[in-house]
């Protein structure tokens, strides 16, 4: 009897499993197949005014599942991760620099396309780009990239593009993407939120069945300004960009965006742009036109985010100041804007000043200068020993030659993603950070890991434009030095030949442009 009873229990358990309704997947209550979404993208700002070139290794490309580590909102336990069947192909982000070699571009693009082919078809694709990539011999690389992606995915796939507000939106890029958005803050404290918004917009349109937006409004604005004049910390950019978020949540609107554009590349696509996407034609076009007018009307008010001066004026002010640390932006060679990062002109001028000759002079930290040969010598000498050699001007020697440095090795640190090896060398009262490869210094830990104490220094000179949040919070005073380099803040002394004219501020008396919204054809119709 007992055996018969157990057999009946087993029978009912099995039949119950066979005929029970399937349990819906998390985030997919209807039990429908999950959307198939690919991920791809390349990001870099490339100055065409810098002689430096960017190779493939600089992109630190991630492949397959490793791509997820780029996006916290796609972590293994995140809701978005479970709402989609993901197919990450390739994502690479490079430190800004000179133009990308054609060989590097073609290699990365072709690798992406091959990976996309393996798992096609897709319901959607998250296209994560910066928008200011320059490639040797090729205009509008992001436009070229998305056209080639379309040949793999076809027209039905919904592409959602996320960009930096210093990127450039060509008509070709606008045509081939379906959803598009960009950062709303400079400095870019909302970078990851923007990428997440692009992904959520994409998933929402697929899950709801609404698909591609009915309308994409595009307005080019003939303004070309550096980020240091359009920071959202100050007016008028603060108010211009504050209007974007409310505009994006209106009925009939999916997203709204304003691109300042990238000022240090001489290409026809480089200028400001407004785009609004949505399903209500009137709301989409009116919103785009309002945002564009606000930007254009504010053009005369854009000014540098900090006091400016020559390097001599900046150093004079810093030495005389009783506010410490006093930050100086060595802006012309800013590696995070596309500068080569190895211009020696500013450091040469600092070391020539009598105030810094003595070890008891004002303490100054200089970040930084690449010098792989000097780094090797410092490693061989060891901490506490004297070292001498040349650094800088390997990529950009237009303003000053390689600089001879002779001083005491203070520290050596290994393993940085960008610099690889960093060495602090003291010359007089100046602490010079010499790197194996160029690196930006944006965080306090970038200094303290080398044993340097920026909060206690009299002066900190950083190759940067506007100060990133940690440095900005740390400063007691600050001046932006108008120094030479591939990202010279004085745009009017750069040799532009190919940007569209008239263009503000180069043509100050130009007539008001046509700021009526142009409706971009759907990617289905290309």
C-alpha cells in the first residue's frame, strides 16, 4: 500500500509540472521572448590640431560579457540585465588624443561587425559613442560606423545612441539612429545616467511595441565653442541645459538633447545641434525649436568657467596668493580634450622661474609629463636617488623641445590603466609627475598614491580645462591659463579651413540662422 501511495504522489507531481503554467521571467510578466539587444560602440575625442595619433590599444576594447563591466546598471543582479537577452559585441573608450589611425579604426569596426553578424537578428542595439572621433582620411567616423552597423542589423533593428554633449551629430548619424540622447552636465557627472537612459528608452520602445519614434527633429546651430565656455556650472549654459530634462518628459516626446559639439576638429559636422525624438510631431518640432533658440540667443553670454590669463599672469597670481591650494589649468595641452599631453612649454616656463629654484620655495605639483626613458632611469636609480633625463615633446614638439629634468625620485607607482608607471621627481620646490604613458589627473587619489598632498601644496598645475569635481571642490582659488597646444582655448588662432561658415564666434556679425526643425527620415526609409 505504501508503495502505491508514493507512486500516486509521484504521478500527480509529474503531471502537475507538465500542465502547470510557465512562471514568467523577471521583468517580463507576459512571458514573451525577451528582446534581443546588442551593444557596440567606440568613444574618443580627437583633435585634428594635435600631431599625435591614436592606435588601437588606446581603446582598451572589451568583448562579449566583459562589456557588462562598463555599465553598473547592467550588473549581473540589475533589473535591466534580466529584461533583455543581451549580445554585447565590442565597446572601446580611449583617452582623448590625436586622430585615430585608419588601421586602428578599421580593425575595431570590422571586429565589431563580425561579432554582430554571429548573433543577428536583433530587436535593438545600444550604440555607445562619444561623437568626436576623428580618423585619418575619413570624415564623420561615427556616421560611417553606424551605416556599416545598419548593413549587418538591417533597417528593422532599433538603434539607441548615447553620446557626450561635446560630440557631433551629422545628418547621416541622425538618419541611421532611432533614439538618441546626450549628457546634460559639464563636467559630465551624469554620464552613466545618460547611457542608462538610452538603454531604458530602447527597452521601453521594444517592450511596449511602439517601436521607432514617429519623428526626429534636427536643428544645426552655427556655434562652435570649447567646453570651458559652456560648462553647466555657470550661466548661460546652466539655464540652457536645465531646460532639457523638462522638455524630454513632455507628452509625445521620448528624449531631447543639445550638443555643444567638439571645437578642436576641423570638420564640416563640428557645430552645435539640437535633436528631439517622439511621436507627437508638433510637440517634437516646437520643443526642438525652443531649445535651439535658447542656445542661439545665449551665444554672446558664454564665457570661460574660470578667470583666465597667460601662464605668466597665472603664476604671478598663484605665487602672490595666500589661498592654497591654488590651481592652474594648463589648458592648451589638456589630454582629456584631445591634447597630446606631452607639450613641455608650461613646465619649462615653471622651472625657469626663480621662485621654484630652491627646495624651500612655494611647493608646486605639476601633473603631468610623459617620459618613458626618464621613468626607466628613475626605476633603476630608486626612490630617494638623483635622476636626470629628458621627458615630453615626443608627439608635440611645436612649442618646446623635450625637457631636461634633474631631481630626486620621490616615489614610483606601478599599474595605472593609462600611465602604467608613474614617478614623482622633485626639482627645487616643484614635484613633477612623470609617466610612462600620458594620463589625466582628475582625482585626489591620483596624487596621494604617489605620496603627494595636493591639499597642502601652494600651487597645483594640472593639464586640464575646467576642473573635474574633486579638484574643483579642493581648490582654494583657480585660474585657467591660456597655454599653447592641440586644444588651444583661443579658437580664433587655430587654422580652421573646413568648418561651415558663417560660424559664431568667428563671424560675430553673422545673420540669425534658420532654426526651424528639420524632420529626419526614419531609418526604415533609408
